[in-house]
């Protein structure tokens, strides 16, 4: 963060100083919300959570070097006290971003946000210093914390924006006003909270509504609900996708023998070939979105294609492909799941299996609940189970309770009557099954919503094994 005195911060957030001997003391370190991450000169933001109250760690934070604490009440150490710590953190982020004058890229969508954000970051790093959202810290706390890591040298600030209701995206965009706003897609994620895809589109489109006249709305030409957002912005519109009308377009899309996407990238300045390191055809759309942002910021088509071909994953548990020493391949995509990303992951698994040919191993889909689908949950889980059968996935392991039983039911109704599918109670049961049955050449996909914790399955299968290189890194 740019250097600010405690007096300046108190004025920006409308706070009252307590136990601060010298208001001229400056914050030179990061703004953190975990006392274990405090560095000399940090500002520690204390939040009262359901299980842990950050105010209880205020003294520890100051002893570790924090200049002060941003808090909701006096804590006996130097503190700036405000009524709303979340709001104060946002106000501080807005003030800092305005002073920096960096180019802010905001992106949202139902699926692929984090993977696309990682691609954009890797492209823009070639142009200049870039800060981006780590993992999926895309809410009213994670976004300002990320923005506050920017410095005077930062040229690009790439911020992922999530939404669980109408108005959430607008709030985040107001904190760090973007010049470029990217909307990837409108899918079924959080359908239970929004009620309909049209309501999701209304929420996602708030991003393009706040763009300035000299800004750019980057929209998916292949998604009708996203494309319709062009009427909701005063900014210039740049379309990406495989549609012929897309300004940044992918043509001759194909999969390599080992399941990686390749395509011909077309931009208004020319065309170039791309062969990605990432697995799964769904990354084509993500790559085109990233390419559109990079084009808007002045990168040539050759530079973009080269960067996309070299890009890997920056965030954990997203199509992490690791080959064990015995030839078993583990695909850890367990960070999150919704119907769209689940289908994409299954298709990637099928492609990887086909690449191994008739003499290759089996494909295993270890799947769990897709959360927050509301009344659509039964139908969506049933459909995923059916798709696994249609894609000729060798083995479906449904992990968990009711939703897992729906996955297996879908597979059964589609024709999986023998040992092709099994329902197990929890992650440990899945690990025990897999350890007893996996053989060299098998490919195992692990995927579910974050709350299920299926990453434990992938991690257990890689323990005490001679791991190969993580592909796509």
C-alpha cells in the first residue's frame, strides 16, 4: 500500500484514534485480516466472525509489528475505531486506488472467474507490474485487501468480483472503479439464492453499468444474457468468443492428444496460434476473455498468443494435474463446483482418457455436492450423473449425502447398472476405495463445492507417492 499516516487513515475512514501516541506514524506494510500475517508497519483489520473475533488478537498483531488496528471498539493498543470495519476497509481501498491511478480490471461471471483472472494476470505481467486477486478472495473483505496491496509502481489491478445478491457487484465496483469490466457468463451458480438466471444476469451486469464512458465492457458473444448487457453500459463494448461477430475470436478450436485446448486467436490486429498448457476445452472461452482484456490494454496478438500458450494455474485446486510415480494421474479440481464447471471438468476427464487410447487406464470421477442450487439441485445433480455415463467415464464415485445419491441415481438411470458407479459416505471412504482399486494409467478427477472438502481425497492419493510434475503450472 502507498504510505499513509495513521491520522490520514483515520480521516479517510471517519474513525476515532485510541491509544495512538503519534498520529504521524505511517502504515508501510500490508493491510491484513489475519494476525499471523502481520509484517512490520502493517494495519491489522479486526473482524468479529462466527468463530473467531479478530479483536482478541489485536495485542498480538501490534506486538508482531502492526502500526495499529482498525477495529470496532477500543482494544488497549493503538487503534482506529469505526462503526463498520468492512465499510472502513472499503473506503480506505477506494482512497488508495484513486491516488494510485492504476488501471483497474474488474471481472465477474458464474464460472471460470478465478481461472480467467489468473490468465489475465499472467498476460498483463508482461506489460508491467500487476496485482491480482489471490485465489477467490472476491467479496467485500477480500477485494479491498487485495486492492490495498497495490503500490505506486502497480500498472494493472485485476480484481475478481463475486455476488450473492443484487447490488453486491455494484458495491465492489464502487470501491475500486474499473476502467475495464469483463463479464464471462451467466450460469447456474447461486441459482438457489438468485432464483433465476435472469436475476443472476441482472446482478452480473451491474459491473458494466458503472463503467465510465472512456471505459471498455468486455462481453461474451457466445452467451445471450451476457451479450445483452451491451445495452446497459455507456462504455465501448468489446466482444469475445467463437461467434463470428466477436472482436476477439477463437477459430479452429481443437483438443491436443492429451486433452489441452488449441485454437487460432483472431484480434483486430491479426491472428496467431495458441496451444494451452491447461486442460479442458472450457479454457478456450477463458483464454479469449483474457485475450480481449490484453488487446484492450495494447498487447499484440503475437504477445497474447505466446503468453496464453505459456500460462499455467496460479490458484490451487483448479484442474491441478499431477502424475504419480506409478502412472496414476490425479486431477484436483476440488476448489468449487457448479453445473457448468462440473460438465467442463467431466469433458476434460473424458478427453484425457481418450488421449491414452485403448491401452490406457480408466477414468474416475470422484464427485460431491454442488451447493446453492435451490430447487434445481435434484435436476442438476441427476444431469451430471447422466453426463458421466454419456461421456463413458469408467467409474463414478459419488461422495456425501443426499446430493451424492442424486448423482448416482442419474448415472443409474442413464444405464450405469453394474459397478460403474458407487455412492460412499465421505472423503475417507472414497480414499479407501480408490487406494484399493486404482492401477497404473488411471485418471482421477476430484470435484465438488468447496464446503464438501473433497481436496482431502486428492491430497491423500498423492501422499507417500513419488509425484511427477504438476502439469499446467
